[in-house]
C-alpha cells in the first residue's frame, strides 16, 4: 500500500482526488492538509465522502508529509514550489496539480503567474505528466507537473496532427469551453450561480495562462514554433471541457481517422469516435478523453473535437494515472468507474 | 417626473430596480449610490443596462439624497435604519427593500437580525408594503417596509384562507423554494455555481428570518396566532419562488376558487389559475403572483401553489408598485412587461 | 457469475442498470433487449458505456431471457406483467423496476394505471423490494416489485416515526421534488430543456400514481390508515429527489435522533445527518439515502429531509441491492462508488 | 394600427413574436393560427401571456390572413412557400421567419432542405431581412426572408472586416454556440433536459443548413468567395448565441475598434464593447447584438465575439424590426425592453 498525502484538500481538485483515492486498492491516505480547515472532519466539508473517509484536515506538517511515499499538491499556484525541494530531499515523490512546474522557462512562469519561481533548478527535472506524451519519463520521475485542464484537452486533440506534420503550424485555433468547476472553489462574485447560470461568454481573449503551456507542448512534438490562438469560454454547467480545434492541412491525402487510430492505438484513456460528436457528459466523472476528427466538405480544414472531465483527466484522474505509472501499478487502477449519464 | 435615488445599487435588487425604473415614464434617476463602486459607470457593472442609463455610482451623499422625492434602499439589513430618520426629516419619502422596518416588535428584530434597532420609534409609522393587504396605508406612507420575497409569496397564497377563517390556524405548512438570486450578489463559497448547480436542499429548517415576518402578516389578518412551519429550499436556477402551502379546512363546504376569486377580484397582479400548476417561468421578470388552490381527493387538506419572481414581485417590482401608489400614479405603471418564456 | 438479462435497456433506468452492472464482479450480462433499437450497439446509444459493454440490443426473446438467472424489467408500466408468468415458470427470477407489481390491490392498479392487471394472482407473491423494510422476504423472492423513486424517499423518511407510533397518522405531508430524469427518456414537449430549465412547479397536485404506493407502505408499518398529502414537483436539474416531510408529534418526549439511529443502525445505505441539510448532490450516482430530522422551535412538528438519487436508490441501485440479497451476495456489492460532487 | 397575423404561433419564435407584439403600440393582433392547437386559448399554451392576449388559435384561413396588412410565418421550413404567393397577390406583406426565402439559389435550397422550392420566382424579390445590411430594400419589400439565428450573429460579427477587405477570405472560422431554444419546441428525445442539461457538444460538424446562408451573406459584401468553416454547438441553457469568429488580417495597420465603430455608428441595436467579453445574458430578451473585437498579442489573428438572443435579434425581434421598417414606424418601436439579468 502506498502512503499518500494530499496538501490542500479543500478545493475541487482535492475533493476529486479524495473521491478517486478512497476507492483505490493500493492507496492508504496518510494526511489531508488544509490551513483553513484544520481540525474539521473531511466529510463535514464534503458530505459525499461520508462513510468513505474517516480523517480530519490537518495543518501541513513536513514530518508527516515526509513520511509519505507520494504527496499530491492540490494547492493554489505558487504554493507547491515552496515545499517541494524539502520533500524531494526526504525521498518523498511529488505530483503537483497546480502550475508551478509546468513551464520550463522560469521567466515565462514569472510573467504569467506574477511571482518569481522559488526553485527554478527543479524545472528541468520535473516531468510534464501527460502519459500519452511522456509515459517513460513519468515512470521514473520524482516530480510530476500535472497538466492543466485546457492543455490536456487541446494537446491530446492536436498531438497526432502536429507530430505527423500534416498541418500548417502557423495558424492553429483552439476554441475551448469549460464548466465552472475549472475556476475553482473560491468565493468570488463572478462565479456565483446567479452570475454564471444561463449565460455564456469568452474570457481572457487577450491571453490566458494555459496558452504558454499548450504552446510549449505543441512545439515539443511539432518540432517547430506553433502559432496558436487559444480562446477559453465559460459554460453554464459544472464539469467538462470541450475543445474545438481548427488547423489547415498541408497534406491533402492524409487519412485522418487512420492517423489518430495509429497514434492512440495503445492508449486506454483515449477513445476515438470517427464521425461522432463527443459530448462532455460521456466523460463525466471518468478519466477518458473522447476525440472526433472531421474534414468538412473534404476541404483543407481539419476540425477536431476533444472532450474531457476537467476535474478527472484534466486534474485528479490524470494525477492518479501518473501515480500508477510512478509506482508500477496498472495504469488504470482506481480509474475504471463509468461516466455518469444522464 | 419623480426624482428618485437608489442607495446600494450593486446587488440584484438594485439592478432590478434599475431595469424597471429606466423604462418608467414618470421617473428621473437622480442618484445611484454605492460605497464600493463609487466612480464606476453603472453599465460597466451591469452590461444589460448599456444604452439605458448614463450614470456613475456615487458615494452616498445626504444632500443629494435629500433632494429626491423618493429614495429606495437596496442595501444589506441594518443599513437603512441609520439614514432614514434624517431623510424623512428632509421630506424625502423612503422605500426600504431590506428588513429594517418589517417587524413591528424591535425585540424580534434584534433577535433575528443580531443588532439593536436604531430607530424603533419609526416602526409603528412604517407601512408594510404589500398592496394587496395595505393599499390605503401605502398611499399615504412616508416610509415603506417592502416585504421579503418568501413572505410575499406565502402571505398572498394564504391570505384568503386565513382572512375568511376557513382553516385551522394551529398547523399551517409553507414549503418554499427559491432561485439563488434570492441569496444576493455576495462572494460566498456556498453560492458558487459549482456548489448550487444541479443540486437541491432545504436550509434553515430550524428557523429562518422570514418566519417572524410571515407570522406577523398571518396573525394580522387571521385575527389569531398562526402556528406556521416554514421551510425554505434553494433551487438550482436563478429567478423565481414557488411556495406550496398546506392547511386544514375547518369549513368543508367552502368553495375555494370562489373565495380566492372574490378576495382578489380587483388585484391586477394576482392571477388565479383554477386547476392549474403555475410555474415560476410564467412570472419571470414580471410583477405577477400566480396562484392555484386545490383540494386533493376532496378531503380536508387545502394545497395552495403560489409563484412569484423573487426579484420583481418579491422585491423591486413590488417596490415600484408601492412607489406608484405613494405618488398617485397608475399602480401598474412601468410594470407591464411580459414574462420571459422560455 | 449470475447470468443477467435486461428488458428495455434504452431508458434512464436501463442505462443506469448497465452503468452499475458492467462493474459488478458477479454479473455477466447475457442480453439487453429493446424492440425499437434492436441491432444497434448499446454504446452507440450510450457513449458513456464505450469500452464497457460489447453488446447490441436485441428483440426480446423468451428463450434467451429464460436462460438467465435473473431478468430486470426496465420497461414502461404494464409491460412486465405480460412476460413475467412465463419467465417464473422457466425458473428465472425477476425484478420489475416499473409499477406492475407494486400495488397489492389489483383494482388500485387499474384505477391509477388505466389498464386491467394481467396476472393479479402474482401480486400476493411479489415482494416489495425495499430492503430496509422487507429484507428477509426479498432474499427468498422469485419476483420483486422494485419501489418507485418518490415512495423510496418518502417511506424511508417516515418509517421510524410511523413504526414507533409517535406521530399523528391523520395528517402527514410529503412535499417531494424530483430531477427531470424521473420522467423518463421519452420524446415529450413538456420535458424539453427549453421547457423545464430555469423553472419550477408542482404537478399532479390532485393525485399522483406514487400516492397509493406510499400509502400502502405507510399503512403496512403504521398499523393504521395514514392520511397522506403528497405533492410532487419538478426540479430544473437531472438527478435527485428531495422529500421534505411534515408530521405532528403525539409523543412530545421522543428523542428523534435516537429513534432514527436505532431503527437504521444496521442499514448500510441509510446515512443520518443530525442537524444537517442533506443535498441531492451528496448522493449523485450513489445508492445512499441521507436523512435529517428536525423539530423547529422544539414544537410538535417534525420536519424530515430525505434525499436519494432517483435513478440509483430510487431505481437501478436499489434493484441491484435486491439482486444481491436474492442471490446471497454482499448487499453493497457493485454499489460502492462514491457520489459525484461537484 | 397594423392588422397583423401570425401563422404557426405555437413554437418558440411564435411565442416570442407574441411577447413582443402584445406590447407594440401600433399592432393589432388579428389572427394566430395553428393546425394542431386550433380552438385552444393562446394563454393556455403560454401562461406568461395570461392577461396579455385574449385570442384562441385558429386553423389557417386564407381570407382571414389576406385581410391582414402583414403576416408573420413562424412555421417549419417549407410551409411559408406554399402560402406566400397567394397572400402577396392579395396585397398582404409577409415576413417569413423560416428559411424558405433566405437562399437565392433554389438548388441550394433543395440540397440543404431536402425538397424542391414551390415558388423560386419569388427568391429574387425576397429581401434578406438584416437591417444593418439591407435597410433600404427592407423598407420597400413585400416579402422578407428573416435571417437565421446563427447567420445573424456571425454576419454582424464579420461584416466590417470583410466589407473593408482587411482579412483573408480564404480561411474564416465561426465557432458558434446556441442555447437549446434554437432547436425549437418539438418533441425529440435529443432535446430533453435530461439529455441536454449539464453537457456540451458540437453538432453538424460536417455541414449545417445555416452555412450556405452565412456564406451567401459574406460573399455579398466581401465581393469574393469566402471560405468559411462553421461549427455550431449546443449550450446547456435556453436562450442566447455566442459566436467566436477568427480571421487573419491582411492589413496589419488597421484600427479594428475604429473600423467597427464607423461601420455601426448609426445602428441602434449594435453595441460595441472594446476590450470586453460580451455575455449572452446581457442581451437576454433584448434585440441587441453586442460585439467585441480583439487582436491577441497584437498578432495577425482577429478574434470577434458576437452575442445575441437567438429568439429576439436571431428571430422574432429582428422580424419586428423589419416590420417597423416596412411600415414606416420607428425602427426600435416595441423593442426597447431591457435585457433580463440576472
């Protein structure tokens, strides 16, 4: 059994980690920390966990966390980087669900997150935890930067096209839509149900923090700079991301369905739906990414639809997938629950 | 033209007052105050008002407000009572949309609202602004206590029964459900869309602030103490209240539809739907209260359904209805817009 | 491994049965029938089951069904009663998720469901499948009448009060609210999202089919006629039922929390939340019923809140719980998934 | 007073026409027809119109309709073209809210709508009723083809760019999202709340009927073929369309905000929000189109956000705007109600 700690268990990614880990056959929850809720029972805050977890939140304690095999950070950006070096020195491995170790270039971090990086020397070692891209490196990693939700949906959707070099990298569009749980569990007027319900809008059109992360991914496998326009939108619903991706074919003869099928042939959590229109509810609560590729009018425009649950494949589920790889467990262990539909 | 001021224009009742008043033919908006948003354009905060209102929020200024014929308070509970005495002395009439002047007994106020009353001497003069109950007094009032949203729906639903003395006052049940806008526009984790969406629950089962207000109303026209059990619930939607009310008939021969028709014969904003099931969307954005009375199995239980828009008949619309009465305008002026359905 | 068949697998209860059964360690799905979808892959209709079930819908075939250990009927009311006698004769046990075998009195069936009963001789043998009420009989049953969703929530909420005889049975109120999945997956203008979204209403105030079912349950353990007023409402959300129940105490000294704790001490799927306000999302996708009992103002009115997922404890989950009992499996096998929140 | 008829008053566009027309000071409703609901009171079907309209639906009667100054068709595609020639001969003017007269090329009509056109000779005369594009022609028209909802949002968003020739017409992307009322009020499993709620997906990726309509518009003012990729999506909400539009600048020096301001300087219903993120709720129930233009990173990609209420500016409101123009009334008469927010 793995001894596992969670730092920052009171947000939605923390709650989702708990939902998954309490049923994971190889995990023993050792500590769940929260400065604000220390002393409170976990299931008082999250009644869906009543009968599933018999722990209280505790204030973060390095000796307790250092006693874990693995610690997940489900904290605000900029928190993990303060504690990770010490934990690694104690031999504890780390998966950070925030953005602290995602960008390789510390100046990019500082520009987009508004603070200097505390341990830039770890950025090279940190492994970007997208198993479909980096599986081998993940298995051996001490420190995983768990991908953002939008970057997961967009990267998985575009990967086969850019890796194969069949589209023009100079103009790629990602029009992405997210449920409101992606904005986190923080008191904010703008996230009230009376503000977000029954309405829809784009946001951060001039630039979103996930943009450099996606661009870094795409450049990695495109082998060239990719000129991406990324526009996020907020959906009047709780869970799910859909990204509709547009690119221009440079090779008019490519068989798109075959290209995707070959690339993802051995990926358990990628489900291709040729000719389909994947909906977000088909992955609600599940770790799958469902993808459909289309070429309207047999023209030179490729349209890719990619859906995930932002809290599962876009956060906690992917983190557990990474954990399974790091500790030699079956990759899908604890992640086999069926999506909740309707 | 009436010169009108609004104190506290940044919440949902304030926004709704603006929506109605900008189209009211006899109103000139003189000032909209907000401490927190002073200097900001009103339509920057509320983009639906772009092109409708060309004002900025200002800090509250007694001389500006005293220059109005009427000031609406759309402020948190406990705010109006600090400013009202001075305004009345200046000859400005006041409609308070908060609770400050609703309860006649200052000790009840203190118990339910957790603070001593600042001007208990005005409580006797203040008129409870439910036109269907108090029209004559409203016309002459200097100070109106605009009813709460739940009390409006529940009182209008029960009034004919208790006034006629045909039900047992010793056990009356009000099971009320409200959209989330009723909780106001304040940053609170519990009101996030990710918390309130796709879920339903009761709250304040052990006692809600609107309970003494309703009881005070019912006792008024029942001529006796009414033993009310009031349970509010939160609906996963934005606007609307539905109250399902249960009482026990003491007179088995009463013709309920006739009783209601007679009582509300001249009420423009009460719409009776015999045999119907009024839905909240049928009053969305409108000042109507739609009511249906039923007697399942011809037994001795009366079931009343009463629906309103909590922000209109439950707040801003009723306030404008009161204003019209106070200033001798047609009662429905500015309140004739049709409900938005679907 | 049990060989299991599902008749009518295209509605929401059928889909929910599939979601649960595909992960059940002791079940082998033998056939899923649908007249309308025969030949279509199950996961074409229900994309959340992609990768989970490799079957097509088939036309109902008595020989195939008769080859099963157990057949679930997830069909419209009046369908199961035509096929059940033959299946029982073949030695196949049956759980009917529709209403065909719920009412003991065939004249009540005919009155509420508008058709004569096809096999009234089976009504005495059929066991009402509420394990918390009837566990022993369920274990030995050939034929289970799986309870309705409203009756499950209401009966579990009232059972301790009426069994202990501490409330007046002559006036009990059940104000129940259901998500729209309770109305089934049938093309109907009234169930469109543009009709049901952002609105709320009561329906069937003059009488609902679940009323006689609840009354039959209550009378069973109250040992007396119970005069119930049951008013159902439709919530603008998909899953979940909340019932707020009102009764009048005849014994003012009863300790309500203790009464419920004692009655449900050994019930795995009943979760008591003293002083709480259970929300429907806390049981979304789970087989639990969460209950809170309150006595506002220490008066003589008891208010019970009871929440379930209408498709799980209110239908498919309870059916699997019954199956586990019938075949000597652990009662919660396959039903341990954690509710999805947010 | 204009004598006005509505053919097909039972869908959402019909209901929305009624909501607007009952408050229009120059309109007298002469007839509302519906084959299926003939004889039923209009306000029985649409309770929000109680007290507003005192008519019953009638079966369509040419002599009654021919007695109107203007007839609106709010019918399924292919219905108006059967009745319009006779009405025009009788001197009655017509606004068709369906697609019958939108496409100038009858072969395009046949391909996308699956039936031959009944009166292709009227296609040249029919005026496409987008006032911001065609105001002069609308004033004199006998027959208006009222634009589709998506085409309105997309065309208004792209018009200044293509008219000015500052973007590359060979690759334009329109990623559009609509509330479910856009799919109409017809019984369909796919439109149930339990299917559409809390989920999101693209549809008709390979081609949607509004695509040729948009392309026809764009070519009209671009003076060249425009290669448009149009992908519609369904939002889990009722009203509103947001279109996010992407094009590539050919003139890097253009001042986009100025370009749009100049083009729409005199358009009452176009509201430009430089630097903003228009949300659909800001136009809920209103006839405005709110637009923001952005150029992320000062690069060569233009991102336009365009929002409308699909039932108002996307259907009934625009139809009334056209009516006002046709009959010499102020263009915004009856269309001044403020959007409903929250």
